[in-house]
C-alpha cells in the first residue's frame, strides 16, 4: 500500500456520494498529495476511473479487499 496524505471513509455510501466526498477532500489537499478512499459501492470502481479522467487527477491504485474498494488518487 502506497503512502497517502489523507483518508476518506466512504463505506456505506452509494454513487455519487463517494465521488462528491472525494472531490471535497481533494480540494483541501495540495497538488501532488494523495487521497486514499475506502468505499463499499461496487459502482465506485468505474466512477473513480471516470472521475480521474475527467478531473485530471491521477488514479494511482484501485483494489478490492473483503468487499471494500480502496482507491489512491493523486491531486493534479
């Protein structure tokens, strides 16, 4: 698991809430910092891929473990 600067627990939240919360969290980070998101919504995998493409932020990692999805997003 890579290092990260801030963690967002979006477990139990359904689309689009994990993305909206991530957007808010990223806005408080400096460029180059990394946000780790934990979500339980299976749809969040595609959502974060699309989010990264649309916003220019970098999706460093996307993994699933025990029904939880982990994402590392690096702020552009």
